[in-house]
C-alpha cells in the first residue's frame, strides 16, 4: 500500500567509481531554459563540451553522461566526483548542480461519489447547461503520467471508439522487455522508459528496461485519470461496479521514471523534458520528496520540470504526500503545481466480529475472504494473555509484536492485538500469527482503520478503540470467550464522507508559507482501479483480479488530473492557472451529512488539510470567474522568494528589461494572483492588504458579482470593492482584501476563513489562512 511506509526520506545514493578509488555520484546539472533558436543536437554537444572541460585527462564526456535534457529545458545528469560537480557549479550558464535524489511513489466508485457530492451537497448551486464532466466533448486531450509504467493489456486502456491519434502528438512507443510498439494504441498513444540509476542502493542498475509496469502503481493512476469505462469491475467481488477514469475521452502517455525502489530525479527530469516536447496537455505526478528533505526549487526535479511545463501551457498536478496528519508535511508546493490532498469516499469494506452468548456483533473493516464458520466457536484471546515467558512486559505482547507471543497459546485461536503507526507493520504481525497457528486476528487500529488492508485468505479485521471496548468487556465476562470473523462485504453510502485521510500531508508549506497548500482534495482511500497481474490469489480464485484497491495521495492526484483534462477539453485556450482556479473555486467543503468536512480524527477540516475543498468536476466546467496567472507572475514570485534577476534569466527567458523590484520580499508572495490567500507574520493589532484580479469566463458578459466574507473571531476582513461589475468590454477586475488583527496579542496558530463572490448563479469560493 502506498502510504507513509513508502513515502520516506529521499536518499542521495552513490557508488564507487572512477580511478584511484575516487568516488563518483550521479549529479544533475540544471541549465535553465533552452536558448532561443538552439537545436537539440547543438545543445547535446554543448553539454558534452561543458562536461569535458572539467574531466581529468583520459575521461570521455559521453562515458559519464547518463541523461540529457534538450527539448523543454537544458541540462544533463552525469557521473561525477565531488570536485567535478563543484567545478561545474562555477561554470557560466549553470543554474544548479545537485546529487541525483531518489523520490518515492505516494501510494470505481470514487468518480460516482464526486458526481453525487455535486448533487447532494451543493444542490443550491446552479450551473449553466454544459454537459456533465463524464460526457466531455470530442476535443482530444492528452494526459502524461510520470510513474512506474503501465500494463497495456488492461481493459481500461482499450481503444474502441477512439479516432486517429492527434496529429500534434510527437511522442513514441518505446520497445523494451515484453513491450513493443503494438502495445500502444489510439488510447495509450505513448510510452517511454528511462535509466533509473542506482535507486535500489546496492550499487547495481535498477531494472527498468521497459515501459511495462512491475509495481502496479502507474497502471492504477493511469486508469484513475483516464481509464475507459469497464463494467463488472471489482476486487474479487468487492467494490463491484463500473471502473472509469475522470477523463475517459483523453489519451494517455506513460513515462516510466520509477521502479519498486523509487524514482530517480534524473529520470523524472527526462520524463518532464519528453512529455512537454511530445505534446501532452496535463502531467500527473504521484510521487515526491520526503517533507524532511526539502530541496530548493532549483534543485528539485519536480519543481524544475513543472515550471518549464507550465511555461509551455502544460498543467502539472502532483500528490501532496503521505506524511500526515502532522502539520507542515505537504510537498510539491511550488505555486505553478496543483497540489492534491486525499479524502475518503462513501464506501467501506465491513468485516465483523461475531461474539458468543448471543451478543451483538462488533463492526470492523478489512478485506478478507474468511472461511471461518459463521458461528462463534473459536477461542478469543488477547495478545497480552499469550505473552511469551521470555518477554518481561505485556505492552509489546498486547501489540502482538513479532517474537513476543507463545505459539502454543495462540494456536487455533483468534488473537486480539493493539496496533499503532509506530508498530511493526500489520502484515508482518499477521503473517507471524498465521505461521504460529492462529485462525484469525482482530487489530485495534484507530488511525489506519479507514484505509482498508487486504489480508486475503487469513481472517483479519480491524476495529476502533471504541469498538474494542466491547471485545475486552466480553473477554473479561466469561471464562471461555469465543468469536468468529465474517468475510468482507461492500458497504456504500457511508457517512460522513468525504473525510480528510489521516495520511494526507498537511500545510502550511515550509517553503512557501504565503501560498496556501495543498490546493484541493480528491478521493484517495480504497480506490478501485486497474492493476498488474499478481500471484497472490484468494482461495478458489483461478485468475488474478484486473483491479486493485489502493490508498494514498497518489490515488487523489490522478482524479484532479482527469478533471483538469476535462476542463481543458471544454476550454482549450485556458492557461494552467485558469484551469486550476476553476477546480479550486468550485470545490466543496461539506460532507454528505451537509455538514463541514472533517479530518479522520473528527475535527473540522481547515484549508491546511484540504486546500479549497473536495474537487467538483462538474462545477469546474463553469466557474464563472477565474484567477489567472501569466509567466511574468511566476518570475516575480521567484524574485520575492529570493532569486536574483541574473539567476532567473538563466532559468527562463524573461522579457527585455526584466528586473526584480527593489522591495522584493517573501511577504509580497501573498500578492500572487492565486485562488486562495495565505498571509504570514500578521502581528497583534496589525493589518495586511493583498490584491487579486478575476476574469469573467461565464456565458453572461454583463454580470455583477457581490462578495460574502466568512471570517473567524479575532480577524477583521474587508474587501474593496464589494461589488464587481463586468461588461462586454470589461472582462477583468481587481479587488483588495485587508486583513486586520483585532486582538492586542497575536493569535496562536492560523486563522482561516473564506471570500466568496457570487452573481446568483456561480459561487466562486476562495479560502484564506492568516498566521502570525
């Protein structure tokens, strides 16, 4: 499962190499924008000459270069010594040189649920008569995914009904191990793979000689974003229904930059370079660095690649990370990226504990295909009561930690175990219990209960502490407690939903506190989508399921990528910023109880949990107003962030006469024309004013919008003007928002609220977060 266990610290890996015991690492050399009128072949030769200028006599440049970036931006990756890398940093035209990082992957009914939330939650919204998101126009959009590859035989990628591949497409279908050009079709129109370097840390090359998916992750995200509707989809009978992508009319292109071990930064950059040049419209990236390894933008492959993508009009959607619920763990937080948090949907997989003595069953959840008798006849014990004599305390035994239980005491019994996130993994515990002869297990697991784990044949279910209290009470009430565990069933229309997933990384961003991140949330828990064949089958099954249930912000990201592709199909001239604005300002903040969304712990969610709210694909087609951004706006962001004009001129090609303002500061980042507002450093009895501009994209050219403010106690919020009047000649209007602290002492933590513009037809919602 692609959860915090997989989303770990990025590693800087090296292998021995060179002569005389010299150590060499793979370094990325980033050189910014491709100079005007420069051919790829000339750029390649330029890179080789640059490398050759710092190599010792006898070393050949071509022998050390492992990747070259020559289409959408300039740079290369090469195997260099520390001194050679330092020498390159001093060369003219070089923006940054950094050791090649390894990032990690952030690892149906979800789309149906999104459509339902539009109807059930926001019934007051009235949109213009555009078709539903699922019936997009025939305009071709292409979604590129940087991921672990793809399983082309999946029915989600079948191309019946598709017309010719768009003539603008410049990509290829690379042949590789068990993969050739015939594996692509009119749906899956491109597939590439890259050298992944030493991502396994053992000093040997990682296996990546094909676009074919060996992990399952890329197949899952691809079908979530744009998979064709497949009826009768299920995971061995669970979650049955129609599996479909968010933009089923879109084409797909896979850029395999990851293996099971991770994703090399040098390969990620190569994927971006090719995807932009190939002609994709949206890039979906369900991977990232650790929140505890926060590279600067100029040393982050995802920030670099996405910056150049957006400059070329290509939208980039990224997962926020799986390091929640701790604050300030969100990654992929550059303002040109759409950053996606994860939420639950209204579906669960129930597996109950039936107790002896005609007691009520205790509700649990997991995926198991239990073959236990339906009658409660199996002895039920706690892990603590089965403690091995060689273990001193009972705490580790109560958590059924490996090596702490006496096998003779658990054989033939159901074992009740506590579990917490810091424990040994659930699967390791369960495997040891099964090996010792237990017939089943019940895990008391509050934090992870909402994320279903598949235990297949071994009867396991997970219960909350509240439910476990009934189990402990029953065990203590009788000398011979007995129970059984029922096989899983699918439960729908679960309430409340959506709920922010416990693992979803939270804001504020450590890098960009004056940009509110994440941007938006989408389903990322127990998502059914296509998968690779597996050898682990439940008893009685002859064929592996073509689908799997997976959780993570990895799964949330392609939901938004699919929604973005649909908006792009309807509005092909819109910029990535306009599409992001449409998605954010139409997002929902209520659950299916018509109450404010909550987190997994039950507290009311804030913009640091879910950004603007849960993505609403239908609403995003008609946002009314959008907050747009041009390339120059991002250049001024870089100025305010701390980059100098000379460095920015290397990164991109700014207009003639470009310079950074003399008063550039991080406080001014709050003025970036973003659909949300974040202000840091607002002291006691202080005020701050920010400016925004909106563009009328509604069907009515003559439209009047009035503002409504939702502000917390202790903060005064004033919007000027409070009314915006658009005409056939006035398409853009600006307004100012002044935030004033009313307390004599600065408030602790962030104060959050929203600003909403409405013309009676459209609701344009923008969250804000103000902190001291």
